[in-house]
């Protein structure tokens, strides 16, 4: 873990080690699954009340960065108006995570694009 903290932000490590909102939601109002060219897949599930995201969850078979991106994105979207949440960009997500190595920025793109596909 000490070596990881030299390369990755504390936020990336936290969201990878303790992902938030991990799991499918029973009877979601919306859900989508998308795969990336690297082979990672993310599924995002949510329920909406009064145009706000009430519950949100994700599943992935991807790497630690994909887990971190899925977790962080769900935290960013939780409780927001759907119309606001769909404006979250890959750059916003990477900033929230304190940055990603350039070779893993596609993980943020996958999470955001999957979310926008709802």
C-alpha cells in the first residue's frame, strides 16, 4: 500500500479499497451496461424520486481504476438532479479522484459514458 500511495491519489486508493454504492439495485428506474475497448464492463443502476437520483449502484469486472471511477461517479451523482448529474464529465471525475495516470483515463470515460447511456 505504501508503494501505491506514491503513485495514486488517496481518493483513488480509497474508492478502490472501499468502493461506495457497489452492487445492482433491485427494480431500478434505469440501468445500462457498457464495455470498453480494454474489455472492462460497467453496469450502472439507479432509482429516481422527484427528478433526483435516490439510489445509485454499479457493478464492474474491471481493474482497480474502473472500480474507483464507478465508485466515485456514483458518489458524485447521488442526490443530484438527473439533469445535473448527466453533465458530469470525465475531467470532473478525474479531478474528484485527484487525477489518474494517463494510461487509465479511459476508465473515467467508460464510467461517464455508461452513466450518460441511462
